[in-house]
């Protein structure tokens, strides 16, 4: 019986189906891949990703992207970057495991900060990583410079806003509790009964003889009781001394709390701060926070999609009508990452003031979704005349460490409006540097901006009425041709500290204080008087209570010790006289 090698009735339909599938692939593969890339990119960046043309060349392991546009997640009408062409060389075998490994990526014609006609942001400002960064930035928002335009009024303070009365009440309660405890312990010592017993023993020994052994034994036991009572008084004295010292320290702390209440009252009344650091933070603090927020956004985005260690990662599951669930992926040691970009060569175009854009070369390596599997940190670098960039995202170990530094010279800096002032700053061509280091939850960052050809313009679009102080500020800043701003960020991500300084601070502070200093001094005296009236009436009785308690306890303990010392001396003298051995040491 002959067995057919091919079942032609099944082979022919299979060939037809394969031919149809191949045809559909040739027609629609590029379109499907383009839409998938746009969707994935938009989800990752939280801003629209647009591709003009994408071509898959799987036989040669190559993907070509032309006309890439990525909208900015920060600005409404601005692109994050545009690229003329991207060419990626892929490894074909990982594709069979649904993994993407790019050996080499080349990008040409990269441009940053180009304008666009529509808002490309897809995520809300309170969503995801952007929401976390905005919440973090809210901690650093500095108040705008409040300039006095007339008489500064000091409204009445709310006592609930002050901390000194609460601290005084707590200290008074501690003093009352300590007094009750010490009174109870003094009564428990029963010093008077012990001293009376010793005095009665001295009277009994007056008619005794040296041969009265039982009476001498009772006397020695009484003497031992005196020593034990003295030891208890000494221990209580040490405890009382420590407690009194703690109460006195709390009393001294009320003065510091009062100083903090002065500062709180001044801030609640919104009196303008005219110190040089306050002016620097008010003028340029918002611009510095915006730069730090953008840098931290990319750090947090990298930590989300390039997580440290080999921890399992949960992602939303396929959309279903019921029980969509989540997909949890457990990385396996010594396996390929789900995504890996080994090397990328970038051609970057940056515009300069008054000249055609310059082209710079940059490189990126080690970008992966599983840094612990790849075993090496992601790095980026670029160097050219007037331009320097270096970044390292080390997520190999459980504690991530991200560092970046960049400097750009000879480029047109964006204009900066000065908060609360009808003045606009146009830095022109200058130098900008930014450095960032985030290790775990600790952050250190610095941003500087310098320009030698600053232009100042008066902005009348806000409709603000002119004021003498505003005119004074204009006269001060309009005569300064240079600008140097420096901002530093330190501390933890939960409690960051911002410091800003500029070359305008001292000059502006001196001129403003000359005009508004007298009125500020009067307002500050009113504020301090209000704090004193609310605080002193509650603090003075507590201070008197602590002082009286220390003196009373010291006096009472001294009296108890004196009784025991006198009784002990009298009993020891009587025993020596009775035994006739002046050199004998009594137990």
C-alpha cells in the first residue's frame, strides 16, 4: 500500500494562506509597525510620538524610521525632539522570544525644542511620573517677590499659629508631673522616722555599757539604716538634678520657639523679604525649579522603565470585559533583556545666536529594560566646541545611582519674566550648565546661567499699574549688562532644599532696603509686639514654676540630707565613746 508524502488537498490551501499572509505582511507590516511604535512611544513619554514613514527589513535585520517627531511632555506648543532618519540594526533571534535587541542605532538630523501647532501632551499634569515630579516641585515653590507699594499693614495674628504657647503648656505639665513624682519619692524615703529612730538609739546608749552586746548590735543596725537612707537620698538627688536640668533646657528652648514664632508671624503677614538670598530665590527660583523638575522627570522615567535589581515587574494585562488583571514578568538570570539598545550614534543640531545650526555627535549605550541582566549601566556622552554632555544611569544594583552633567555655550537662552515685576529678561547668547546626581533618595543638583549681553524690557501686557518701587527696580536692573545665576539643590527627594543666588541680589536688595527699609522695620516691630502679647503671658508663669521647683526640691533634699548626717554623726560619736576605741571604724 502506497503512502502519500504530500496531502495535496491540505498543502494547496496552506500555500494559498501563506501567500495571502505574505502579501498582507508586505502591504501592511510597515503601517502596523509604525502605529505600534507611535503607541508605545506615546505611552512611555506621555506625549505624542509621530512617524512619517517606517520600513521593516527583517531579512537584513534593519528598521528605518523617517520623520520622527516627539512632542514635549512639559510645554504645550513645543517638540521635545525631531529626527530626519533613524536606522536600527536588530538581532533576529531574540525577536522569536518577543525581545528586541538593537546592535546599533544611527540617528541623523536631531533637533530639540522646535515649535509645533498643537498641544502634544497626552497625560495630565497630575498623572504618573509627571504628577510625582510636579508634587515634588511644589515643595520648592518660592513665593514671588512682594514689593511694598504703600503702608505695610500688620493684621492680627491667630494664637493657634504660634508654637511657643503650646511648648510652654507642655513644659508646665512636665514641671507639675515632676513635682508630684518627687514629692511621692520624698515621702517614701521617710527620712524623719529614720532620723528619730537614730536619735532614740543615741539616748538609749547614754546609760549603756561596753558589755551590753545586744544594745550595741541594735545601734549598728540603726547606723546601717541611716546609711541606706542616705544612699536613697543621694539617688533621688541625682534624679532630681537631671530632671531639673531637662526642665531648664526646655525653658531655654522657649526662647528659640519665640524666635521661630517671630519668623512665622512675619511670613504669615506676607512682609516682603529684602535680603539678597530672598531676592535671588524670588526672581529666579521658579526657573531653577523648572530645570530641576525636567531633569528629575527623566531620572524617574528611567527608574520606572529601567528598574534596578531582578525584582518582578507588573504591567496591565490585556483589555477584557471582565478580570483584565495584570501581567507579572519575572526576570531570569543569564537571559537576554526584553529590550536592549547596545550602541547608538546620534547627529544633533543645536542653534546658536546669529548663526546657522551646528551639528554635534553624541553616543548612547546600554539602554535596557533589565539593567541587572545586562550587567552594565546606561551611558550617554557628547563633546564638541562649546558643548559637553555626560550621563550615567547605574541601575545594575538594588540602589540606583544616576548622574548627568551638561554645558552649552554660545546659544540663544530663552527669555525669563521676573515674577511680580513688569520686567522681562532676554539673556541673549550665553552659557548654561546643569549637573545632577541622584543616589537612592538623595539628590544633589546645580544649575547656572551666564550671559554678557543682557537685554531688559518693560512688559506692559499684564496691565499692572506702575509703582515707585517698580520704577526703582527697573532703574537698578536696566543698568546691569551681565547676568550670573546659580541654583543648588540638596537633601532628599522627600525634603529638598533650594538655594538661589545671582549678581542682581545685592544691588537690588540695597536699593530696595533704602526705600522700604523704614516701613519694613515698623511693620516688623508691630509683628514682634503682637507675638510678645500672645506669648509672654503664658511663658512667664511657666518659667517661674520651673525656677521655683528647682529651688524647692534642692532645699528639701538638702534638709533631708542634713537630718540624716546629723543623726549619723551623733550615733557614731556615741558608739566610739562607749567602746573606748577612738581609732575603731564603725560598720
